[in-house]
């Protein structure tokens, strides 16, 4: 029985990164051998075991044979005669197909070490084409390692093109698409997930609502990138640089990706104007969320951002009543407010993000409303509906005060 450290742990050690989890492959052993040593088997389909003390995963060396469409169309073959090289051959990328033995010696049959040095994302073998999930993983690794200079190997790019042409990606299930995309949100460059899918032709299959944004022009007075797809990616990039650690970054990233979906739906004769894109964005947003099974916690913020980010930009043109309406929709008077993340995305969405005065204005309006003293508007003679009206009027009054103070300050 030989035990090898494999996969991401070896890769990250070679990159000088923190190793977060360790996976092992066991060669020359049987299920009975593992159980006899106190390992606990997890699942019935694959020979994976948990170490009795460390609870790290140990898997028997295995081969995979394609028998049908999609990532479920595989038969797993394992046994004492499966070699380490055969186990590594089934892995997606060469940088993930390196093993380390108990003495620290590296086993690298497919050139992963050289590809790490060359900062190259390359498939292990032509078998890459058999599993569509590998395309999603490839995109996620691009997002994870782009900042280290990793680039896509041209031959791997050609393989993904072939998978798209053969409609192999049609077999992807929504849970896997969402899982890999969501995991990319917390990488250093989540926009690279989208860029890689786009340059390989896979984006139009996997995330057509986002793919549709590329090539749609926008006014260069507000978005100098002109292209709505590129603009969306730049919003994500700026968001990563400016966002507070107190905010849930993954939720922000998803909302940033979907905030302008309606621009792909505006009539071409109106381009580069997108006056009603917040309303037009409802259908593609709902379609994307339903198809991928996006969790409610993501949809809630993203929908508010989709509908209200334009109003955040238009603060100076809104009445106090309209400002109050935005605050209510952002739930500032409830336990969980969405105003702060909405403002973060609006700031990243604007050309003047380094001096975004609207952020201070909206915060002042919120604080003024929350600071209202009941004694200033509540009287014993008011009934239920009258209380609501009186509170609303009190909020409108303080918002108007903030507007006047802000205008005087800026003049």
C-alpha cells in the first residue's frame, strides 16, 4: 500500500500558497484494507475514506470510463492494480495531476510542474472533453490564479470549443453550474470566470444572459468602456478593490454581475441609450435565477440592485418622497438593510467612483430618518393609519432638510 498527497495541496505548495485541505490517493489497497485500519467509508459510489484521526480524505486509486453523456456518464473502476499514473490521468488539469510521496518526492507524469512554472492552464489528456464540469473548473481556476499570471493553453481552448460544438455542455446540471460560479465569487478575479467562458464560446451556453451584454454599446459619457459586458466586468473588479470586509462579498459580486442584464434587452434603435433597462432586466434576471437555482439570499440583494441602482445615481433629481421609497425598498427600516451593499455597487458602477458624493448623501438620508424622535411627530390622538402617515411625513421632512443642507454644502 502506497499513500500519496495529490491535487490542490501539492499544487498550492509549489505555488507558495497556504494549503487549506489535503487529499490523498492510496495505491495497492482494497476497501477491506482501509476499513481494517480504522478508516470510515463515505458514500457508496466511490472508494473514498476518512482517516480515523485527521478525518482527511483518502481515496483508492481509480480509473474512469465514459459510457454516456455529461459528468454522470462515467463508470468508476478501482482496485489494487490501478496505478498512480492511471489515477492522475483522469484529473482535469496538469497542475492538479501532481503527487507527493511520504518522503516528499514529486511524481509528475504529465508535466504539471513545468506548467506551474510557465503559469499555464493545460488539460491532462484529450479525455478532458468527456466531462463538461471540467470547463467550469477551468474557468474557476482562471479566476483563482489569474493574479499569478496563469493563462489558458491554446490546445485546451480548442478542446473547449469542440465541447461547445458537440453540445457536451448541454449536459451540465444547474447545481454544478451554480456551485462553480459561486465558488469563483471569492477568488481574486471572479470576472475571469466569465472572460474564460466567453473566449472559449462556452458563455453563451452556460450564462447566456451575461453573454448577451457583450457587444451592447453604452453612452461613453457614463461608461467609457462603451461595451456593456466589459463594463459589468469592470464593476466587479472595482467592487473587489473598494468593498468593506463587513459586507458579504459573494452576494455583492453576484449582484454586480446581474445589475445591468436589461441593457441586452433594450431596442437596438435606442442604443446607446438604455432608459428602461431596470424594468427590462426583470425577465433575464428571473430566468437566470430559476435556471441555476440561485439561493434566495443572493436573489434578494441582486434584485434590489437591479431595480434601484439607477435611482442611487439619480439622487439629485429625486423628490424626498422618491428617496424615501428607495430607502423602504432597500429595507433600511428593517433588521437587515440592503442600502450599504446597494451603495457599494452603485459606487463601483459609476465613472466617478473615487469621488461618489451620492454615497454620503444616501447615508445622511438614512441616518436622519432613523434618528427621528417619536415625540416630534407622534401624538395620542393618532390612530393606526394616521400614525403611518405621520411617520412618513416626518421622514420626508428630514430628507428635505438633508437635501437642503447638502445643496448648500456643495454650492
